C-alpha cells in the first residue's frame, strides 16, 4: 500500500519541462510566422502536460493525507493514553530544543 513519494520525480519532471520550455521560448524569439506559432504550440503543450502531472500528484498527495489522517484518528481512538504520552514526549523534546537556542 505504501507508494514511493513522488516529489523527486516531480521536481525532475518540472526541471525538464522548464528547460525545454525555456529553450523553445529562446528559439521562438528568433523566429517569426509559422515557425514561431509552432514553437508556441509546443510550449503550450509542454506546460499543459506539466499542469496535468501536477494535478495528478496533488490528487495522490491528498489521498495519502486522508489515509494518514484516518490512521492517526484510529490510533488515537484505540490508544488514547499512548497518544497523550507521545504528544507529551514530542512537546517536551520541542521545548528542550527551543530553550537551547
């Protein structure tokens, strides 16, 4: 059920898309007429693909957040005293870290 986190792939994908779009924009600036229109269409297609990929990843992240929230809710309901203890321990550690600065 655990899928790899898509952030690294997403960053790589967007870096590639942005590099290609930048190159195409550079080429489009030097062209006129039909060639410029073709380059603009290619840029639009690349950006549309990137947007669709971003929406896909957004949906995956929302699904994972719901699953994590549900698991946390179930754990707290099944183990209330453990949840209180874990919360207190985290608060203590954060308090110690903050006070050291």
